[in-house]
C-alpha cells in the first residue's frame, strides 16, 4: 500500500497511541505504556520516511489529496486535504524523527514520575496535531493543528499541576497564544474575503496574479500578512508575545525539547514560509517580519547572558534563534530560514535533553551556580552538550554554521536596511557564543559548587544518552547539505526547496561567492570572540556576585513581565473584579435574578398565611369563592338590570 496515497496514516498513528494510553494506560504498567507511545511514534516516523521515499522516487512532484469534505457552506469548502511537497518533507521528518528520539529519552527521564501514562498520551497527541499542521493543504485544517498544539502545550507545561508555578505557566502560555491566534483568525477571514477560499492552492495562485503592494502601502495583502504574523509571534515567541516561553520551562525537560525547541515554536516560521507568495507581494509586512525577528534575536540574547537557570538560558536562546529564522524570512531567504529551523531542531533538542541529563544527574538542581566540575562525572552528557554548543555558536563544520551563515549572508544583501540588520544579527551571534560557553564553563568546569554528600552525580541511563548521541551526530552533519557551496558547489538544501520558494534567493557569481566566504569568516571570528570572553570570565574560580546596573536589568529580563503586570494584567484583573464581577455580574445579573427570586418568595410567604388550619375559615373562603364564581357566571344576565337601576330607568 503506497503511503503517499494514505498520508492520513502518519498523523493517525500518534493519535491512536494517545487515545489508547489516555483511556487504558492508568491500569497498565509503564512498560506497556512505553510500548504504545514508542510504537505509535516510531511507526509514524517509518511511514513518513516511506512517504518521502515515494515522493522523491516519483520525481518530487507536489502531492495533494482530498480525503473527505469537512465544512461546506454555500461556495465555501474546507476539507480534510493533505499535501506533501519539499517544505512539508522537511517539517514532517523533523517532527516525526526528532519527536521519536525525544519520546525515547522521555521513557528514561519520566520513569519515576507520577502520571506516566498521562504524559505520553499528551506527548502523542501533540505529535498528531503538529503533523496535521504541517500536512494540511488549507488554512482551516492548519488552524486545527495550530490550536491543537497550543492545547497540548498547555497540558504539558502544566503537567505538574499541583505546583503553582507550573499551573500558572501553562495558563500564561495558553492566554498569550490566544492573543496571537486572534490575529491569525482575522488574517484568515481577510484572505477568504479577498480570494473566496482558504485552500492553499487557490489562495496562492490568485495572490500570485496580484500586483505587489508598494513599501509603506497597507493594502489587503499587507494587512492579511501582518495578521498572520501576529499569530506567528505568539506561537513562535517573538516580541512582544515571547513572555510565555521562558516560563514554559516549568514543564518536564522532554516537553521543553520537543515543543519549545524543535517543533511547536517553529510553527510560526513554517506558516510565514508556507505563505511566502503572500508575503513577497507585501514588502511592508516582510520588512516588519525582518525587524521583529532581528530585534527579538538581540533582545533575547542579551537576557540569556546572565541567567542562572540552565533551562532558562536555553529558553531565551530559543527565542533568539527563532528571531534569526524570522529575519531570514523577512529578507526573502525563506529557504535559509527553513534550513536554520531544521538544524536548530537538532542542536536545540540536543541542548535541552543534555540539560535534562545534567538536571537528572544533579537530583533536580537547575541553577548553574550550584554545579561545576561535571565534565569528568557525566562524560557522555558533557560531550553531547559541547557538540550542541559548538553547533549553535556557529563553528565550522557544525550544522549551525551553515544555516546561520546563509541567514547573515542573505540579510547583508537585503535592499531594506540589510547592513544594519546584518550588524545586529552578528552581535547577537557573539552573544549566543558567549552565553552558551558560559553555560559550559559554569556547568562542567571549575570547582565543584555542590555538596557531594547530598548530590550523587551519575550518568543518565542508555534510554536518555542514546538520543543525545544521535542528535549530536545530526548537529555535526545536519548542515553539510550546504557545505559544497563554500567552494563554489551547489547548496543541496536550497536546491531541494527551490521548487517551493524559487531560485530568487540563491546568490550567484564569483563576487557573491567571495562575499559569502568573507562573511563566513567574520561570523566564525564573532563566535570565537564570544568563546574567548566566556573563557576569560568563567574558566577560573568564579563567585556569584550581586546584580547591579545593567546586569540587574538583564537578570530581571528588562522587567517586561512586571511592565505587563502593571499596564495590562493588573488593570484587567481590577476591571474584571470590580466592574464585571461586582457590578455587572453580582449587582446587575445576579441582582435581577435574585430580586425575582426574593419577590416570588415574598408573594409565596404572603399567600401561605391563607392556610391557617381553621375549618371555619376554610368554609368562609369556599363560600366567598363560590359567590365570586357565580357572579362571574351570571354577570351577563345581571348587567342590563344593573345599568337600568343605576341610570334611574332612563334609556
């Protein structure tokens, strides 16, 4: 049976795994839950590989199939339509491949946690929705996956729901994402109004015939793209909706690796890349994407410079690297953005899982100032995390070098403030190298800053270290698709995506090649500068000092959360409590309902006094009632005589 003709099998398998473990897993031992969770995701990955093989063997022609109608209203149709093209291939392999490795890791990391079956049910459900998102052939079905991963993010971040900080983090992620999703829905509505459809094929074909809007013009396409990007800023944690991602580290580390590094947070980048036809016709929107991405990259990198929590450093690193991806999309280098998305999924998943291995070895400790000297204790974890650090810093020949080089080169050549954006991106690269090697020095080198009598440092089990080693290998070789371009050869990754994005972003000529080599050397020198500064500051004996001045501002994350609390959250809570609750709800709605109830009670209380229990009183009332009834019955007969009598006989 050709898998390509039955693409629905790929997302269905994780959904079945989620349903089976969710409904029956509470009564099963962990081994059976593990078998179901790994079996469903492993088979999904195998089916994805087979679908990709068939796609390539078939000449890489885009495949699209309508499986059944879902919504039909007049001329509008939204069906369960799936597609597979070069962009989808990259995303599906990342989601299923990296997701499967993280599932394997989680079996060791969560082995002694309560709610084991529930965790894997949520994790499988997330993979289902993420696969729906990337396989969807229309905006409506994509939005189902989009909202589904948001739901799963809420469930997994708040997995330790008895812990207030985890529950609050889950709610924060859910609410902030809803803000972005509101804009995303408005963008969809505007696209439907403009094109009469939300099917990718129809929308993009019609948009391609439109005249590109001028810079500074806010036409239909520009507004629609900005609204879609609003949704992307929420899902992919960009300014100003990034605040949920660092708090999301309250979830288990496998969650941080899968959802908040490798897959879900890249959904916004995927949507912008998928909608590249719209964005290329709206240069104002692209300029906004580039500026927001660049600003986010440097903003988050500065915060990561001083954070003490090992997972928080990686969280702000994720926000920063996502900024690089949007910077690439904003300057039209969509292929470079997706290339960095792929390599980032390798080394950032590796870094998060390595951080989880460190936390596991330290008995739950996450503060790097309480670590030190771990390189000789957990050697596999150390080498894997070092590989991830070298990759994200951008050293040759690791994956991050090639993808980040492609972004910076495309940015430098951009006609809209390209040199300025490039300079900011380069500074962010220096900061990235610094905070990552700071993490390495504080965690693995120097003197021990923990009590060996209370902390028994030990290497993680094979179920955790095996995925680390595979991801470390991918972090090394994952960017080699573009390696031949350094000596004038082809960029195989860009060539693979060319049918989707076209060849417009591919530089050509000897001068361009020479410039790219020069900028590559500059990028490596920048990464080296960050490494040297980190080594000079943290390689010897280090003492945790008091936060002052700029350090205090960065340590407190520019007080953005406090600013939001004072200007948005606080006033909304006050308004909800004192106006909507006390005045509208209690005073008006409850007051009117309670007033009717009290009135009815008062009438009933008055009427009940007629029931005195006195038989003679009842007899009197019966007689009075009978007389009233007789009066009503005979009133038509008495009325003429009554009028004659009262009028004195005058007619």
